C-alpha cells in the first residue's frame, strides 16, 4: 500500500497546484466571498468561548476521507478529525450506509434507553472489541451524548460503589467541560481531587525520564495512599488517560500503567481509563490500555465510537453496578443513528485491522518528524503513539531556568541505577511558534490542532484510513510550514 517517494511528491504538488488558483483568485477579490459573510456572522452571533473557529477560519461544505472542501473552493487535509472523532475520516461509505439503513427502515430515531435491534448490534460489537477478560464481566451505561457525560457517570459510579468521595487524577489531564470532569482535569483545583504527577520524558516532573521516572511517579502515588498523615484520604477511584491528548500528546509508559494497576488493585481503588480520544485503534491497539496489558475497572468511551455522531458510554465491572433504577440517565442516550454508525465503525476498524495500520503509519510519521526535529532547534520534542502525534515547539534562544525539569525532584529519592534523564533543562515552550506553524499549515491546506500545557504542541490526529500517499503529503506540508516559520525567526543573539 506504500507509495513511492516521487509519487508522494507528485501528489503533494498536484493538490497545491489545484488549490493555488482558488487562493490567488480569493486574494485578488475574484473568488466568491459567501464564506467571509458566514464567518462574520459567526463571529457576531456565537459565544466568545468558541475555539477551533478562531484558529481555523474556514467554512467546510463538503468532505470525504481526509479531505475537506471549504466554501471558498480550497481543499484541506484534515489532521484534526473532529478532535479524534472521525476514525474513518469524513463520510466513510460504511458509515453512510449504516445511517441510511436506519433511516430507510422506519425505525425510531429517539427511544430513550429502550432496547432496539440497533442498540443490541452496537453493544454486541462494542463488547467484541473490549480488552480480553473484561467483556465477560462488564456492564454498559449509555449516557448523554458527549464524552464529559461519560466521565460524570463514571465518577458517580465509583463513588456510589465505594461509598467514598475523593478522586485521584493526574497533572495535565483533560476529561471534559462539565463540573465533575473539570474537577478531574489539570486546570481546575478542587478539594475532592488529588493531583498526581504524570510521568513523561521531555518535561519529567522528577527530572528523570524513562523507567526510573515512571517508578518515582508510582512511588509518589503509593506514599499518598499509605501515609496516614498525607492528608489525602483513600479515594473512590482513579482516572487517567493512557495518552494525555490535550495535555500535549504524552503517552504513558506501559510499566507505569502496570504499576498503577497493581497499586489500585491492591487497595480496592477502581481504576477508570479515559479512552475517549485514544480508543478505536487510534494508538495502534484497539484500546490504548492494551499496550500495557492491563484491564481497568471502568472505561469511558466517546468520540470515535459514534462513527462521527454523538454517543458516549461507560463500560465497567459488573460488581460495581450498585445503582438504583434512574440513578443516572440522559435524554439522548438512545441515539439510534449514532449507534448504527458506531457499530459500523467498530466493525470496520476491527475487520480491517486498522489499529495495526495506525501503529505502522504512526511509527513512520514519528521517525520522519524526528528527522525534521534534528534540522530545526525550535522543535523540542516529537512524541506519540499510533496516529496520535505531537510536535512540541520551543524557543531555543531563551535561557532556561536551572532545575525546572525536576520540580518534584527529591535527593532522598536518588537511585544508583542508570536512568534515562530528561533534557538537562528543556527550552521554554513557544506557543507563538506553534500558532505560527498552525497558520502556515492552514495556508498550505493542512488542518492541525494545538495542545499541551502552553498550547505549544502541534497535534496530528489523522483518520485511520489515511493512505501512504496522504501521509507523505501531510508531512511535506508540515515541513514546509516549519521551514517558513523558522526562517522568519530573528537571528540568535550574540554572547549567549
């Protein structure tokens, strides 16, 4: 399936040539300006909280696979994919057929939580994909339509099951925008949620990367739980992302995931895996927890499981199912079109082994992006798993503050064993550079997202159906954008 390099370059040139005329006409005022009126009305009418629309001033009118066509006639390669929702890209034939089948059947579209053939088919396919040993003793709760609704349900579930109220979550986490989900996310302090360090190699909180850094993070967790004077009571549960997405595309190490599973199991603390963005093949396995081989007690799922339509569920061990009837509900938990589209998506990813393909393509993209990073000091780190990739931009000319890489470091935790150190002092994050790269990507017809602690990480979330040729086109456009932004930076100051 891999295309030759010359073929890939020709593909990229063809797309740019095709779109260049439209862009030139728009620049001279000859192109239709209906899209500009739509954008003006959006700015005037919609909330100041709008986000993607600010960085991506386009008006999509048609889409298929990786490609979006705007109202201005320009075409874009979409590596945002609805923030990871579009596992099969835009308007995949199997998804459209599943939706049409329900529409043509006369089946009810809104049915609360009543049983239907469509719902039964979705649940059957979902359970078929779950990690080994989980489905045999699992229950599913259909929630409101968004991932944050699933998080809220999961927090309520473990609190009801354990009789405890506190939660453990991780620095840099993102679990949604409703009150309970925000409490568990990295930016909203709350007395009921204790924050734990999430190990990473580039900006390691302990100043030590690799296996040793992960072990220190696990030991920190054990200390909080077992120290009777820690001030942190035993929690109702722990919630984590196998790869922190909004936090900057930070994959958890498999050994750390296994240690966390051991720690929580030994203390009867339900472990909640937030697979809202990592699930359905995104990271190179169907569910990201499969990389480490662990089985969580609870999984929260949304985004790709609805096949591009709103759907969210919680899957959990049946012994946690202590809810009374009506203890958790939601008007739109019976979305039949989403269940049909979701079942078709889950089956297509499973039958066509798209998770395996995501692993192969992701490794290839990471290798090429790391080669690009070697050319440009403004790229501090390239990381990811499968087709969930992050490129962190830094200011290599700004002085660093010694010791910032190890803000949690403690000399008492020193260990004579060799470790993989973080960079001595990583360069400061450069959100303005990342934003400039995003703008240059858009000018070249490539849609990317920003994330990370300081919005300094360019994120790539292409659909799992991306072709080898399209991968080359994406990388070429991104490289062009980085080259342009780097060239526009002022020369380094002398005497530093």
